[in-house]
C-alpha cells in the first residue's frame, strides 16, 4: 500500500507540475496582438489583414491590424515594442535596421534607426510598377524624361525608394523629371487619376489602383528588363530585381510589363515574448494555404520562402527555433543571422 501511495503521489505531483507549466505558458500569451501596416487600399494593408485573420482563427491570440500613413511612421513603434508585429518590405527593413549612419540609397535614408526589429517570416515578393492613365501616350520608363512624376513621399519613404529604383532602371534620376510632391502612395495614385501627375507608382493589385482604374482607367507601363536595366536597379536599391508580369496577370496590366520586385517581411521586435511569436508563426505556417484566397499577393507566400539566408534583418530567436524544429533552417541561415547581428 505504501509503495502504491508513493507512485500515486508522484503521478499527482507530475500532473500538477505539468498543469502549472501549461498555465504559466498561457499567462505569457497576451489576449491580443497588433500588426502595424500601411493605409487601407495598399497591398500591405490587405496582407496584414489576411495574416491577422488566419492567426486569429487558427491561434490563441486575437490579432488585429493598425494602419499608419507609412512605414516611416510605425517602424519606431515596432522597434520599441509598442507594436507587436509589422508587415514591411525587406528593403525598408534593412535600411531601418542599419540606420542612416551605415546605409544610404540614393544618398538618402530617412528611416529612424530600428536596431531591435526582428524577422518572423519572409513572405511573398512585392511587385511594383509605374502607373499612368489609360489614355496616356507614355509607354515605358524611357518616355518619362521631363514628365510630372510623383515624389517626396515624406510619410511613406518606401515609395520614394520605389520610384527611385523604377527611374534608375531607365537610367533616370529625380533631376530628369518634374517632381509632384505627395505624402504617400495613395496620394500618388490620386494625382495621376486627377491629372495632376503623369506618372506614379504602386504595388500590383493594390485596391487604390483598382479604384482608379474603375474611375478613370489606368494602366501599368514597363521599366527596363534588359540586363543593363536589371543591373541599374540592383545597384540603385539593394534588394530590388526586375520581373516581367504577363498581360492580365494583375489589374491594369494590359500587356506584358516589366516591373520591379522585392521581398515582404513579417516582423516583430527582439523583446517580443517567445510564446507569442511561436503562436502567431505556427498559426500562419499551419494554415498558409488559407492565405491565398484572401489576396493575390499571397500567391507566393509559402513555407518554402519563410526561412531564408536572403533577408535584411535578423530572425527572432523563437522563429529560428520553430524553423529548426520544422527542419527548414539551414547552415547558411545561421551564417546570415550572425552577420546581420554583428552589423548592429
């Protein structure tokens, strides 16, 4: 009887301990988390909304989105932990992570230094292109010299670099065009639709472009996809590359169109609790197929792309552990991680 009592006692103690650990882990998970993103009508807004929807439905944390005028506005909040997550392109992430003292593109880096941002998941490539009114005589980037092109973008520095890279593909700079100042990407599309600018830029399939197309008719025009054009793009903005989109492949793509692409990063900050990062990542990883019907931008948001050495900020430790458990974390990713951490 005594031996049996001891066994039962140890079993009860083990169950109590396991329950305590489970309760402690549950207590570490907040009831809600927020994903910072850009304004409604942008591709980033749609992607953040899709991630929040899937994470909420499949995971233990109520996840919502909070739009801001642009990445320049919310990156400081992500860096200091006021925001749990953010959806930002990898080029902007890299510039913010290193800061203006270490990295400039086109002599410019107005992103606030954000050394605490960390990667959760590399997403799909974002594809951007020049946009004009449908009846515009402009055919490609080589027609833009002297034309009215949207620029400045004080609230949305990402689009300044977009346009800088798009112009660079054709061997052009801001000095070759007439700059029409706008605060953010949606304002640039409005400027074209209202006739205040000849050319702007936006991500393929963004709601604002669909809206402008329905209202006045717009179309994308090509940058330069020649080897020389691609080289100019890569030199102008590290992380950019050219890519052809077939006619009908997106809204306002009326013929085969040369575009620029770069990767989207789903990020957090280095102090984010491991259980939170793991919970959100697991929910998205396990249900990645549910993202694709939400928006065309999720077409290439895959498990195969999630962990990569070709990123611009370090991964969060919880994400690394998750990917190692899934067997997708490779030796070259460790090397890239150490290199990135050593830069800051």
